C-alpha cells in the first residue's frame, strides 16, 4: 500500500538515547532542556530570531491571533487546511476570503485591497504546499492600511523567499511539526516572530500566563509541548537536509514520468525557493481526477484531494465568491511523496495515471 505520505522515522536507538535522558531527569514537560535545545537548534538552522515550540500548528494560529489582539475581520485564503479558517472563527474573528492566484494557488495579493474594510485587522495568508506567498506585495498592503500579517507556514519548513526562510516574514509566522510534515516532532508546532515583545507575550499565552510559580502576567492556555516530542525533533533535524534533497529528487522523477500527463502544477512564486513538501497536480476536469483516484485506489495507492473543498464553502462562514479556489479545489490531487518512496513506486504511480488518461473507458 502506498499512502499520500508516510512519517519519517529516525534511527530508533538514537531516539531511545534521548528518552533515557528524559527518564533519568524525570523532567517530562514544562519547558524542559530538550524543548529549549530544540528551539535553539531550529533558530540556528532556519536563521530565525525568536521561536517558541508549541503543542501543534493549530494552537500556534490561535496564539498568534490572540497575541496580536485581533478583532473584527481577518482577510485570508479559501485554499488551505481547515485549521486556518477555524482558528480565525475560534478566536471570535470573521474570515474574509480573497480568491487565490490561478498559478501559485496562494492568496492573490492583487485582490486584497478590495476586501479591506474599517473592520479589517489583519491578513492571514498560507504558503500553500510550501510555495511562498507574494510576501512583498502583502507587506506593502499591510503597511499602507496598518494591518497585521500572520503567515500560516504549516507547509513551509525549508522554503525561502529572497534568500531568507519564509518563517522570517510577517508579524508572526506559525509552523506545524505534525507527523505528516517533512520535519516533524510527532505532534508539534511553533510561533515565530522578529518582535521580542510579541515573543514574551506569546510565551505567557502558551503557559497559562505564568510569570512565576504563583504570579500571572496575563490570560493563557496550555500550548506547551513535551520533552518526548522535542527529542523526536532533535533527532529528525539531523536528517532534514537529506529529507529535503530526497523530496526534490522524487519530484523530479514525477516530472519526468508525468511529462505527458495533462495536468497543471503550481507555479513557484517569483523570488521563492520551494521545499517540495507536496506534489500537487491539477487535472483538466474533476471527472478526470475522480477516474484517476479510482484506478489508483484499485492498485492500493491513496493520494489525497488536498485541499478540498474550498474553505469558502464551510457551513460556519459567510458565503464568498471565490471561483478560482472553488475550481482548483475540485481538480487538485496530491500524489504520494515521502522520504522512503522509491523511484520504482513513482514510476508505477505515474503509469497508472497515464493509463487513466489514455484509456478512460477501458482502464
């Protein structure tokens, strides 16, 4: 069976060595030494000023919105994972959807200003599939209208924009280190900022507002993560360059094998460097997509319609006109891509897709 993804697992003995240290110390959570070490090493690897390791990427979004004191409307993308929109609603704000660029699949910066009202407080944009947003254009709009910027960087680990890691941009960028991501801590996430005052505020927010054992600086929740998750991150970080390299090579193999498949791939944003975290293809029609899924599933191959449906169709948001997102969401499919996927398996997947295209009535 070939799934759309498979978590990278490091050498088990190396992980167990970290676990033995946790056992010896008896320090399992509450900002332990491994959490601190992981935060330091991530900042060094990614070239960041400030980072807080959190329980997951969704709590990261919620803390980011809370830390910026956002109210009213937040302009966002309809083409992302549901957590992007749900976090806005969860924090009592209203998502205002701006349609996506037909080539990059990211929020279309040229359409943002038309959606700004006197209730708009921020822009929350996703680096979709790891493809950097049009960061300069978004920042120019935010500066002009005095808006905050949050980037959902759940897919962005390893991607760059104009030579800097994408986590460096915006007022806050959030990250997901879920097991499905190319760098993971089993469950996990982070908030990143260049603003030390925001960092301090988010540090309180992730730990019940504790300033000391018995004093509280502010409201807070439990957004922390454990030593066991940090241990997985520390081991996996040693392999991340190899993970990025292998995904790039696998994507090149797909490109070669699928050269004759009538699909569209996202165009990488000008100035961006892609991390190959996903391999999305957009079929000519939804019927062609569904036909391919049926044939792949019949051969124990399980891609994913990622992201489907368009978030503007959710039953707890105001209906919006997002025709490009609606259309792409119906036709996009993420093919299997993970560190241990073999070239022969990619060839097998590709041949099935070509067969579906070339023999639609007699598969």
